[in-house]
């Protein structure tokens, strides 16, 4: 699958891969039948596994370690959390760098040559910004 991904998208798609650097407690079955994260800590997903897209050219893949455990990769203390800032910057970079061109087979005919930038208002996705007639609608996007 990694080879297929590379063949289809190399040079046409930027990939950002985040991976954890902290160990996560494993799940253990308790005597009462419940599960609890009280087992020995392990690295749930290795850097190699998290970044196995097959892309080898630096401009195509951005590999970012985060100082978090597996669960913490998607949970942030606040918008000032260092990991949140890093993830937000990478997402913004992808959004602002995204553009469909006339030679892009993935762009719908009506959207070719357009550039779309999503914006957020409040705690949920509340808007969109359209450039050259394109549009984007996606829920729960954090910017």
C-alpha cells in the first residue's frame, strides 16, 4: 500500500506525519472485568510506523515529533500548548499552500485553478474563505 501511495502522490501531495515521543500506559483487564490504562508503558506507534508513507523526498513529507504520549497527540491543554501551536502551524501551512491547478486531475473541473482557504470562528467551524470561486466546507477544523 505504501508503494501505491508513493506512486500516486509523489510530487503532488505534501504529507505531515506526527508521532509521539512519550510512552503510553498499556491497557490491563482488572479483576472486576473493567479495563484500565495501568499496564507497563510502551511506545504505541514507532516513528517508522507513523511515517511509513513511502515518500522519501523532503518537500513531500514533513515528519514532526511531539512531546506527547499516543493519546496526547490529539489532546491539547489549550491553544497555547506547544504541541497545539506546532500542529496548527503545519495545518495552516497545508491550507494556505493548497491550490488546485488546471493540470491537477484531482480537482473538479469547476474548481481547477482556484485556491481555497478555510477559517474558523469560535469553537466550531464557522466559515470559509473562497478565492477565485472555489469553496471548502468541513466540520470541526481548528485553525
